[in-house]
C-alpha cells in the first residue's frame, strides 16, 4: 500500500476538426470505461479521473498514474488488463483503509 492516494488519469479530449488528432477520437472513452469497470471489479485502491488534455494529442490516447507515474502513450483497449495489473501492483486492492479511493471523477461537462 502507498502512503499517498493515487489517481489514474486518462485523457478523453475530443478536438474540433476532423484533421486534428485527439485521444477521444482514438478510443480513450471506451478505454476509460473499461478501466473504471476493472478498477471497481478488482477493488484496486486508486481514483480514476477523465482529464480534458495532457497536451500530447499526437501520441494519444494518453494516461498517467498521479502522482509521479510514467505516461502511457498510444494505449489501446487491449492494454487495459496490463494497466490494471500495474495499478493493482502499485496501489493494492481491497481493505477499508482507503474507502472511496476508487471514486470515479467525471470529466468536466459530462
């Protein structure tokens, strides 16, 4: 278990203009749905936040474990199980000591 709570943040930004890349246009919303479900099912002690932008649209979908985690760039739905395994290893599962840690925080305007 960690000393500080963690949050798994994923970009769900959709940029205007068909010619502009965005995380949402590349499937980040369905990845976020799968991550939220997996976090709940496994009881992983991590918050989940849908962010508007990390500023790396060309590399998306992008996600990061906050604080201090590495960026995951170009993630795909097929990566969800490995990401959940990583979160479980880092953040732990179950227990009452972090009640509410797997709270899902919606993106602004959703």
